[in-house]
C-alpha cells in the first residue's frame, strides 16, 4: 500500500490531500462533511482500500486545509477538488461523499459526467426548499454549540489546522449550507448524472428526509437507494460495518 500526502495551491488557499489504499486500484474520491475533516471517513477505509486508490481531501478551511479569503460555497469546494485531481493526474474516478461531500459529489457527477464512474452519497441533500426545517436550525448554529456536541472533532481542528479560527469557519460554512444560488446545491442539475448512483441516508436523519431522498432518486436515471436502520445523519460512524459493506458491494458491481 502506498501512502502520500501534501498540499496543492488553489485560488488563495492550500488544500490538503492524502492518497492511500491500493496504488494500482481505480481512484475513489472520499469527501467528508461540513465542519469535519477527511479523518471522519477513516472507519470506511478498510472496506475499500484493498480494491481502490483512495483520494481523501480536506475541504477549504477544514482539517489541515487553509481557509483563505474567498467565500465558501459548494462550487468553490468543487473547483478545489478538480484542481487536486488535475494535479494528481487523475482523469477517471468514483466518489463517496458524506453530507457536504455528497453534495459536491452530485455537482461533480452532473457537470463532469465522463469522468465520474460511480457515485455513492450518504446524508446528502440535493436542494434547499424555502420551507426546509433545517434552515432555522442551521441559521442559529454557533461555534460554541458545535464544540459542545463534537468536542473531539473541534479539538482535532484546533491542533491540526495551520490557521485555526473555528468561529470564522462556522460562519463561512453556515453560508454554504444556506446558499440557494447557483453556487450552492445542485437542484435539477442532478438530472444530468449518468453514472451508477447509490443514495444512502440514516433512518433518523433529520437533515435529509426520506421524502427528499425519494424525490432525488426519481431525478437520477441509474439510482439505487438505501435507508440505513437505527442511525441518524452520520450512519458511517454509527454503523460503519453496514455502510462499509454496502459501499464496497455497490462499487464492486461497476468496477472495471
């Protein structure tokens, strides 16, 4: 197994990446959720590292990546990811994305369909309707609240980020979550996704409802759906074996 890591300069930021898994395997892009880091997906690596070359990236401002001075949005995340993939000379790849990572995955698969072989998302919204119940919740989110709920994650950020400023990051990410413009959620762009797609959600996920997941499935031509029992938003951490085995089983069906 080959492991390497480094930084790529992208539009006023330094984006951190890690390459692990099978160096001869097909590339699998691993994208984490908002206010997290690439470490949060480590529980899934054992299920895919033997067959795939894993490309893990910290979103701008997250984990070990610099925030820079540009506003955060899903389009900016997408551009950063594309720059890293270009630097690594990766043309064809698959995607696993959790929450924000899956939202970026939708954008990549829809706007670069010839390069994305397979897409798996978990807890990833595809639109933000005017009456979405998450809007009030996200609008009132504070750095102190997040730090009290996710103590270990915030502690990791504080010790690993080169320029830690968690309150600033929270404000920047809230703007991402509440962005209803073209730089935000893919909305009907998902209809352009052509690769085999698996949409997963936790049965008790209050951010990505069952109705919204079913509506998304109807928009994507080649889409499967899995509702993960007895889990909420972070099913991969609550039930890593179930999610990991489903991810591996789905991906291997379409492996070249």
